[in-house]
C-alpha cells in the first residue's frame, strides 16, 4: 500500500495562535497535499467520479476502478481532460491491484465485501468513504447540517437548503442527494476569492456512506504532524499542514424502518450505522432523533452524553399539530421557542408538515442569525423534489395524477397514503419488493387499513402477484387487480378511477425489475399519465 505513514495524532490539540482565515484559505487552495501519492477510487458512479477529480486536484495520481465494462474510461471524459496521472480499470479487477495505492476511496454503492475492501480496512490501511475524503479538505468554518433516515431525508435536505438560500445564506446542498460533497471540496480548493464560498453545507447522508468509520466529518479542529517511516527506520518530518475537521453543527436521524437489510443484515446494524453520524459530535452540538424508536435509542446511547438532544415529536425538539397546521420548535442549545406556521406550505401530503418543521428547526439550530419571523417567511416558497408526491397534472375528468415513485419501501408508501386521507385514490403498488429479514412478511399487510378507504389497488411488476396475495390475505376489501408492468397498471388505473379521484404511483418497492432507478420509473409514469 505505498509508503507507510504514522500519524502522531493531536501533537497540538490547540495552537496558541492561528493564522488568519484568509491565509489558511490561500494555503489550502495552493497545497497539493496528496502529491506523490496514488489514490484508488472504487466505484465510478457520481460520487466516485467526483472523488477521483478531487484526488487529482489534490495532486495525487488516480487508479479508477469499476466492474461495469460499459462505462467510459475517465481518460476519455472531457471533465478529466486537464489531468495527468489517471488510469481506469473496468471489468475484472484483481484485489492485489489495490496494493499499489497509498489510499483507497470507496463509493457508497460498493459493498465492503467486494475487492477485499473489508480486509484492507481491518488491516489498518487508509480506506475512506467519498464523504470523509471530501470532508478532509473542506474549510473548517463551514457549518454542516447532516440529515439521514430511512425516509424523507432528501425532502428535509432540500427544504433546509431552500430555506437557507431564500434567506441569503451561501449554502451547498448535496451528499447522497444531487451533488457529491467532493464537488464542494473541489470548489473550495480551487477558489481564488478571499471569501468563503459556502457558509453552510446541508448534507444528506445514507447508511452506505457510514459503513467506513468517519474521521473528518466531525466537529473538531486540530493541528497534526505527519511523519513518514523511511527505510533507514528514522522518523523524518515529511510535511506539516492543517487538517480541518469540519463542524457538524446539527445532525438529524429522521426515522428508521426496515430497508437495505440485504446489505446491513439486521435492524441493529442499520441503526448503528445511522448513529455513526454522532460518533464525533461533542461540545454541545445538536442531535435530532425521533421519539420512541428503540433501535435508534439503543444505538444512540453511547453518544448521548456528547451532544444536546432534541426530539421529533417531543420537547425539546419539534411538535407538529396537523389540525392547526403549525409546529412548536424548542431548541435546547439556545432555549428559544419558535411557533412555525405551516398553512402556506404548498407541498402535497400532511407528512410534509413534519418535513418542513424538521428542516426549519435544523436551520435555526445552525445558529447563523435566522430568527422566528425569517424562518416563517420561507414556508411558502418550499417545493418538493421530483417523484415525491409530485402532482403531475389533472386530466379532463378531474383525476389528479401523483408521482411518488421515490416510495421504494412500504413505510414510505404508508406515509404517502396518510397524506391522502381526504382523497379517493387508485393506488399503484409494485416492482421488486424488499426483503424484511426475520419477519416472514413483505410488509404490505400494514397498508390494508389505509387502502380500504380508497377506490382500488393495482399491483404490478415482479412482486405484483405476491403483493396482491398479501393484501387480500390481510383483509383488503376494495378491488385489487394485478398488471404485468407499469404501462398495464396505468391503463387499469385509468379505467378504475372516477371523476375527481387521484391516481397515485407509490410503489413500496425497488424499481430495478423494470427500470434503471426510481427516477426512471417516475418519468415513465408521468409520460404514461400525460399520454391520455
């Protein structure tokens, strides 16, 4: 794994005097801190490609690896045209190829069982996630709001970003959503201006991004000496520079329900990964969790004494009143209480009242000078991301077509249905059902009570027959038809719907039996709806 490094950590936990921020920025933008090193980037999706660019910007040579032989080698990508020292390996990859790397950066889509990554990690080699690789070089004065959870994290991340943008706060929004954090790191390193590009980063974090222990996505700042062990077995100072640990000011776990268990195996493992978000939080930073989730409570217990805790559904924290369309936000770090008016929220579905309230609470918790009146002014400008209870259009019969293709698990579909209690809907369920380990069920029986208030159900895709059987065995009393695929399901739904109804695609399943991803599924649904 290249030249071995010894990190003598925290030689100086604090420095008597630090250079001015402008000087630090100049140092950061000019230092190629990985010059002479070889970085292997495993997985060349959006995050991996961004990490490869970041490694090149930091002066490293890059070995880019992916099993997909159909990808375009990075050497042939215009985005990488200006960089030398780049090698792409597609298809079969001998695990030993990684031996030539000083560091390994792993994309979130790559399980640690592949490429012998878990062995490299456990042997003490420098294996890091794309998230942590980016955080390593972000300016330490960026305040970070980190959001995770099984459902709703993209919406809360987006809402928080919209609020901050509306109030004039320079904000990066990304991570697992949209732009990888490495994009922000590249912007910061290449900035020639004398000011910070971003005041805040709102980062969506998936459990996959937390499988490798985090070091830099944490709320500490310290100076570190880096030494190289030479062949003559003498410790010689190789370089001295700042490593900035970015400040995670607020971290939110929205919820935890069964998902991704084919990768994480148990709910305990899943909860533990989510709570890794708090592993480096201390000095009174703000942790936000849902009330009464025993998996999260158990996983969080080891972090509870390090940070202030707020609750989704209790005080201190966020309490939403659906009837009055309002929320009370009480922040433990400041003791402030804000009354948030949600009546002007345009997003469909009552669950989005909670999403907006959590976003507002988190923004207030960042302590960036936003007051109660200002945060209330942002509610009316919030808009949903595509494929999340997105109203496609209303047809000539007054039927409203709604795309909730992002509902890739049963709990997300349940939440969407809860928001449509006052509407009669034809509900489309199907795709590739996810595994609920040790429960002997696909989970769809929990939808029966809500579905019985609606017009009918169309199941489709590879799990369509199984879903229909589960619903009927569970006491479904409305019509339930099985279609071969989404196109047939839409035709059936159009025939079943009555004037003024809603046709809702909220599949409760993964999309990979018929589509590239949930976005592709949603786009096809919209095209089919508009073709009437």
